């Protein structure tokens, strides 16, 4: 379980996240909804162990992440995947992109051997790469240049890239914000598949309908922190917090 | 193929207005000095560019300004400074490098380093932050992230190296000062390069020889520029 306790963060003097407590279990999808600029990305980066919060604790399976040595923290970080809002594929083939997470987990001797094989034109293939691409419906693009992909395909490859090394948790920052309905549907299916595989998924989105469709639990992040978190149906049908209710009903406009 | 073999194969010339071996020895010296200087310069410049691209430190802008100024530094002044350094009274006087290829390599190293560093730095800092973050998010260590950045910037770094080579091989002022434009009694180049030979032949009224040497130099520079343009386009994908 990833657990944030009373986490606060700021950029300079500007507070972004205030007093947020949240936990994510393997095998569940947690949606974080809220308007733009309230700190959804920052919250995800804290959950992905990218950013050390100013205050509060971050635990992964009971281990206080920011109290351990850097090497140990790298091992913890490697259990979490993250997909960014903007495409961040490397200038290489789709296969090279998707296998990256697997390669960096290898020892240097194995990596050197792989490299020599690649230079000699004998490329090994990773089952996990084919499987991850299959999940996002791009198994036929394996040898294509990542540069030649459409925006939707690139985002699906980013998703496959994060899934290939089988993380325990997956952080998705607005994964479908620039996508057409077909690609959005494919990503949402892949999210459900990841959950079925036991991966804990956190999706930050400004699309409330998407959160309602895919999340088991939803957290509402408004200007001054997480106003409410609970089962999706409760948050959308019967929120207890007044600001949450106004935000869901569209009365609270940012 | 050795540099000497390359030099031998370059001029397919018949009835030349100069002694046998003259042009090939000049091409050899030119290529030898420039290739060694640019190799050393690359080994120095890329780590510097990486360190500057990955870290912030006080005075970074100043260092950048010094590198950029170095790109436009007059080569004759560099030659003069290297001459003082390797002359008998200079700090490297004991090594007796004056009028040697090694002294020419030092001056070309000084000339090629600023463009190679500056262009590599621009290529490295031009790699999107998203790519760096992705490498980290996928479990990369700092070294992994650095390797990804080098790979993303590979065309820019390649361009930097070839631009440095272009500057080195076309340069005349400093190699003339520190090399002395010397040939053996048999007319074989010791420190004479294409550029210094052209200058000398033209001054002596040997325009035909100067033109032939000029054509060889232009051909080498064209090939190098062709490679720069080629790698500036989309490079080969690797799996």
C-alpha cells in the first residue's frame, strides 16, 4: 500500500498541496479529480516518489520512503510506474521504448551483451514487451519509429512502457486529455486490465465522467487540499462535503 | 584503413607539377593532426557539456560565455599563445614541441574544443525535460538518464564533432605559427598541411599546385559537411 499522511508541498512560497492523506492499494483504481492547477500532477509526483513533500510522510508497504538510503529508494521507486500527460517517448523504435524499464533493471554485463547483440543485428525480444503492446493494441508497431506514431498511439505506447516491467502501482497524469474517443476507450480498457492484474492505479483527470467510469474510489482535490475521498458512487451520488457537492454538480467553477 | 592509406588513395593525379609523395604527405599530415586533435577535443568536450547540462553551479553563465567567445577566437592568436607555451622559455619548453605535429595538435585542440563543447551543450540542453523524467520514471538511475540524454542528442553531438573537424582542417593561422610549414629535404611534409601549403604555393606563384591542393581541401570539407547534413536528418533507428 502507498500511504500519504498529512502531506504538504509548496513551490517557493506558493502552497500546492495541503495536508493531504491518501492511501492506494494494489488492484484498485483511484481517480483524483479537480480543476486545473490545484496540484493533481504534484500529488501524483509525490505518489510516484519523484518529489519529496515539504511535510508529511510517504510510505510504501510500511517503509517510510524519504527516510531510507537512495539505493533503497530507487528499489521502491522501481515498483511504481508513471505516465505523463505529454508524450515523452525516446527517439527510438517502439520496442526500444517499451523495453527500457526492463533494461535498466538488468545488470551492466547483461546490458552490454544486449547492446553488442543489437550492434551485430541480432536483437532479442522480450515477451513482456510484446504482451504490453498487445494490451494497448499496438503489437504490430513494435519495429516502428516512435516519432512516426500519432498522439493517441504515442500515449498508448507510454502506457505499455510503464506496464512492461510489471509495477505494483501506476500513476497516470491526465492520460487521455488530448485523445480521441477511440484512443480514450483503449486506454480505459488497459487501465481496467492493469487493475485486474493487481496493479494499483491512480488516475489524475479533470474529466469527471472518466473518473466515474473507471475508478473504484475518487478523491476530490480542490484549491486547499483533498476535500473528500471515498467510493466512486458515494462521491458522485452522495458527497458529504459541501464543496465536493458543488464541484460535482458544476456550481463551483474555478 | 589507416590514415596514410586514405591519404595515398585520395589524389589520383598524373603529371603533377610537384614531386612524388608531396601531396599525399601533406594530406596525411593534415588528416593526422586534425583527427587526433578533434578526437582529444571530443573526449574533453562531451563530459564538460554533460556536466554543464546536468548541473547548476555558480558561474555557469560565465563559463558558457567563455566557451562561446572561444568559438570566435582568432586562430593566429591561439597559435601565438601555443607558440609561447611550447617555446624554449615557455612552460612546455622542455618537451621541445616547437615546430612539431604535436604542437599543431595542441593548437587545433584549443580551436576545436569551443565549438564542440558549445554545440554539444546546446544539443544536450535541447533534450526535452519530459524525456529525462520518463527515463527516471521508468526506473533509470542518474547514469541511465545521462545515457538517454546522450542518445537523444546524438545527432547534435555528431554535428558538433564534425563542425570541430571542419574548423581544425580548414585552419591556417595557428598551424603556420606553431608548425612552421616544414618539409624534409626530399620535399615530404613534416608539418606542412593543406592550408599552409596552399598559402605557400600561391605566394610562390605555383598556382596550379595551389589549386590542386585547394581542390583536395574543399573535397575533404565537402565530405565532412555532407556527413553533418546527413546526420542532421533523421538518423537510423535501432532496435
